[in-house]
């Protein structure tokens, strides 16, 4: 009998969850691999059997502090296994998990905890002072306490469904206030399943995670996807090019997810020191979070003999575009890949009609993991969704062979090394200085970070505020990655016909000034 085996890219992806919760999906895989190494962290290996026990102990800690179904709690730290214990413990009892970026300032942490109504904030020693400055002591729990074994006792079991809220992820928005994205259990089961299907992730893979677990890319795309597939996850506290390269080799890693800045820094680290690292065992080097330039791609192949694979998703929708592991078709120049499993994609003209092949339009998509809503913001939710599809604000085109190309961004968000920066948030910080009359922030191309914020400032009459003073002022208000390191002073900002600042004209002016420096 002649049997035809379909490629993963040809298989219909089922969006009906097989399990009632994220924990149930994880546990089914874990119990098939009890003796296998699930996590590696700073010389310690944790089997799946150990991981199940540590998650259950974390559940006991949560229950002892009054956390039950529907209650939110947050975790604020550098990368460490406890964040994943919290992730799965929340999934098991139907609580809502709020991962927090370890680089946030006290005011940003305070907003996150208050807005999400988190009843606890777990933290590590690295961010302890920030945590103490952000919230009351009654909410603080050192992560080290999760190592204390609590006695096993009979607890009420929560009934968790795929539609229950699970994650609240905060990310920068165009209005200045962070967006709080709610993902349910179905999204966090289907998303990793779709990613595993596209990238071919199996229990044989060893995934190195240096991306922050406070972001969805590190927490779910990299770590949870591998664990749901029964693989091994190696966790680094933070990214450093030397540590990543050494860990890839030492742990015989097969999968690594990063942003373009990470790969650039890895190359520069080796080039500056004439070092080489053997990455021949790597199966997937996945790049997302910001546009990947052809220059970086070519340099990486030349340096390490391995290709970087471009991948596109948003916190609200994951995954969207990428290259299937079993598709031998070479990607056309500039293409991001094909539509991911479970993704419904439409490219629309301004009049709402669908674009034809090779025609630019705005991308509307529903992915395997799509936001349920924005927390406490129904108007933003209504504006973001159209007939169940998420309005991305990105310009995209599709060729006649089903390959997609990202051609621009409608939104003003600046993506610095994979991290989103809201110009409005930075402008607000600048204008809060007594010597500033007006300010505009734009993104300017950068070889290392892809894009960086540059501020254009109009001083108040009589003010002689300097670039250094303004940078110091903003550093006190915002995370370091949001702070513009170049400030251009002008007597006025160009205005468009509606009276708003003409940022396109401003960008051209600033790029001209910087080119002549």
C-alpha cells in the first residue's frame, strides 16, 4: 500500500483543546517522562517527577496565602525555575498569573500590581529593593520561601476550563499606559502546540532560555512550549553573549529563541575576541521580536555556519508566520515564512477589502493563541478586534506561493532589541521636566538594537536644560531600555494639517541631522 506522509504545514490544526487546563496538558506530558530532565538551572537538574512535586508545593504555598481560583498573583525576578513553578501552579488551581519584567522601575511595578489586583508579589533578591519600593510589605513574598516544603493536606480541587483567564501580560501601548493582555487556558495550550508543530519541537529537544521569563516570548514560546512537548529547558538568569554561547555548547542545546540584538551581540562578542563556538548541534535558532536584517542573517551564517530563522508573532496573537521544520522550500528573499498552524490571516486595504497577491495591506489575524481581551479596557478590546481577528497595525503582503512579507508598521511603537517602547510614555516623562515645553519621540535605525528612541525637545523660554539633565530625569521615571540616549533640541515641532506633530517629517529631519554628525 502506498502511504503519503503529510508535512506539518499541510496538516489541519485542531483548535479544540484536548485538556481542560494548561496544567492538565503539562501533566499528561510530564507523567510520560517522569525520570527525564525537565529543567536545568545553574548546575542543578530537575526531573519531571521533581517538577511536578515542586509545582504541587507551590500550590500549597499559594493556598496557604489565600490564593484560589480567579485570584491574581505576580512574580518579579530574573529568570529562575520558581517562575515556572508559579506558572503551572496558577494553572492547576485556576489562579491568574502575572509575570513581571525584572527591569521595571518601582512606579511601573506598582502600576502592574495595582492594575492586575495581584494579591501577592513573589520576588528574588536581585529586585528586592525595587519590589519593596513598589508595594506594601503585606504583598511581598521572597521566592526563596517556595523552597520550604509545606505538609501535604487535602485541598479543594478547582474546576478549570479552557476559557478561564490564566495570564495577564503587560506590554507597551501606543497611548503610553501599558496594555494588559489576558490569555486564557485554551490560548496557552493551543499556542505552544502550534509552535511545536511549526518548529518540530519534541521531547528530544533541549531549549536554552535566556529571554526574560517576565515576557511571553521567554515564558511561553520558549519555555512552556518545550515543557508541554516533554523536552528539556535550560534556564539562564539573564542574557549575556558569552554565557549563552557557552551554555549552548555545554548543554548540547538544539533550540534557542532570541531577538536580533541578542544575535548581534553574540557575533560581536566573538569577533572582538577572535573566538569560535561550535553550534553544529543546534537545530533551530529562532529570531523574533523585531525586524531581522539581511546583514545580521548573513553575518551570523558566516560566523557560526547556522541560519537564523525569522519568526513573527505578537503578544496578542501567537504564532503568526514562520518556517515549518519539515518544509524544504527555500524562503524567498525577505519573506517571514508561511501562516502558522491555526492562524487565520487577512490582509486588508483601507476600504476593508482583501488585498490581492503582492499587494500591501494591514494584517488582521486570529492565531492559535489570541488574546481574550484587554484587562479593564473594553473599548481597547473592541478597537483591536474585528470579526474575531486582531488588528495588528502592521503592513504585510503575500505572494502567489503563500509566503508573507512584513513591509512596515502602522503603529508608532518603537521596538528596541525586541522590547516595545511607547513614544507617548517617553514623551510624558520628558514633558514632566520643568524646562521642557514640548517633546516628540521617534524610532531611529540602529545597528545593534534594530531601532532606538530619539527625542526631539522644545525648551521652555529661558530654560537651558541639557541632554544629560533630561536623560537623568527620564532615567528616574522609566526603565533603562525606554530612555532616549540622543536628544535633539528644536525651537518648534513640525505640525501636520490636523495640528498634530508630523512625526514623519520629524523623523526625516532627525535622520538627516544624525547622518551629518
